[in-house]
């Protein structure tokens, strides 16, 4: 039984959350063009001391997801969690994207729940990813509801800011 078949995503339980902004790094990250290169770079990153910041891992994971290796990305993120590498908003958005493309919208929504439980704020990319996931599964009414909710929250937030001044 693979981890994608559980009723709740065990990956979520392994994620560590980081609410503070990552420190800037001058370190550059190589572009990956195939699976083998991505795995090599990931393993090299794990050997570094100190470990690279989560932003560097996110760059690699995002590139790997663009190559459509969604299950492999989830596996790498699980490995990061086991090693104590803190996830941030972008890491969780990558997780949501992978689950969406694997037709696991339930898991995607569970990860969204983890945002709120951990105090992290989903961003526009997070919601766009969920909307795209609904559309990929031909669940357009749910995508429209999420979009309406997003727009409503933005309007309310802006109204609150305006009334505060």
C-alpha cells in the first residue's frame, strides 16, 4: 500500500512548519533537467553542513514537479520532514500541486488545513493551485466557489485596511 492510499496524508504529519522568513542566501542552485540529476543534487544538499535553507530545497522540488514527477517530489518532501527540514508556504503549495496532479484533491485539501493549523498563510499561488486541481478533475463548481471565497476575503481585507486609516 502506497502512502497515497491512506485516508489522511501521512506526509502532513511529517512536515515541520516554519513561520519566519528564511534568511537570504547567496548560494546558487543548479537547474535540473532529468530525474537522475535532481536526485543527485538533492542528495548533495542533504550532505551539506549546515543544511541549505528550505528555499533551496523548494527550488529543486519545484523543478522536479515541472518534470511531472509528482510521486517522487512527495517522497523527497517526506524525506525532508524526517530529517527535520522545516516546510514553509511554498513547500506546502508544492505538496498541494503534486496531490492535485495525482488526482488526490482530498489530500490537497488536508494540506490546506495544515496551513491553518500551523499558523502559515496560504498565498495566491496556493489557492490558484487548488483551483487548477479542481479544474483538472472537472470540478469547476468547487473551483468557482474557492475563487469567490478568495475574492471575497481580499475585498474584506482591503476594506478593513481602509477603515483602519
